[in-house]
């Protein structure tokens, strides 16, 4: 019994020391040791201020990807930012409309303006779209057809 207390104390101290070294990164213990942050190497031709800002802001640029170079316009202005479109429900709605009966879809389209309907109809299956355009009133079908043509050319 007298030997049990010192042995258990030693096991707890040694175990705690090992786990502590794992947290500190001294030894590698999967699941405990934190991942190491890789410091990107500054290029020799980069100005000193940029090298220092790269060292202080490691999370902004992934170490495996080079920083994008911005080209300046002739007036010395940076190019406008690239605008990415958010995903909307047009693809899902086009799939739903494709599964509807043509007559029901024509009644639904009577409630939609041409511009909004065009965005969805342009993403539908060609066979179903042809059935819908054939069932629509000729003037509305013509406007939607011209809209699809302008979308294919890059218009709005």
C-alpha cells in the first residue's frame, strides 16, 4: 500500500508531462499536437515592407499558392475587382419546371415577367423548352426566344 501512492503519482506526473509536451509540439501525438504553420519564404525581389507584412499576416496567403500579381492600368490604377455571381435558385427551378406538365407551366408563366422567366427557361432542357414555347402565346414565346438568343451572345 505504501508503494502504491508513489507509483500512481509517478505515472500521473509522467503521463501529464508527455501530454503537455504533445500540446507544446515537442513530441508528435496525433490528435493532440497542433498543426505547424508554414512560413512562406519571401522572394528576393519583393520590397522589405512587403516581406515584413507577409510574415505578420500568414493567414491571408496560403503557403502553397503564390500571391496574385495585380497589373496596373496605364493610368496606374488597379483593375476592378472580379465579381462572382451568387448561386440562385434558377437551376433548381428549371429542374422543377422541366418536370411539370406543359399546360400547368404555361399558366404559371402568365404570372411571371419575361425577364425573370427567361433566366429559368434558359436553363431548362431543350425538348421541354420547345414544348413550353409552342404552348405560350406567340408574342410571349417570341420575346422569350429573342431573350435566349441574346443570352447566348452574352447579353442580358
